[in-house]
């Protein structure tokens, strides 16, 4: 009878290619304002799941949507400002 412990090293072996690269981590960090704004919007929606939305809830959701749009706009403006090397003049 084989024990699962003998196979554990094969299953949980360290694979360096499974870790995110520095470029992927930089991309995540660049998108972090959008991610946090979307989390705030999701939290605002979750608060109104089990009850009718009050005027305060409606304002909270509206503000969260504006923050998401502003963060997405800032990210797209930032990525549009980055020039690609070797492009046409």
C-alpha cells in the first residue's frame, strides 16, 4: 500500500514558473487603484442585498461608480501616455 505522503513531494513541488514575474506584479500594482475602487463598489452593492436601498445607499453606490470610472480613466490615460519603443514616428 502506498501512502499519500510519498506522492506529496510530486504534487506540491516548488515550481518557479508558477510565481508571478516582476512585470506581472508591476502590472497588478499599476491596476491596484481600479481594483480597490471595484471592491468598494462591490461592498456598496453587497450592503443593499438583503434590504431596500436607502437614499444613503444610493449615494454610496453612485460615489463608488464614479471612483471606478475615474480610476479606469486614469489607468487608460496613463497607459496611453506610455510610448512603445520602435513605433512609427
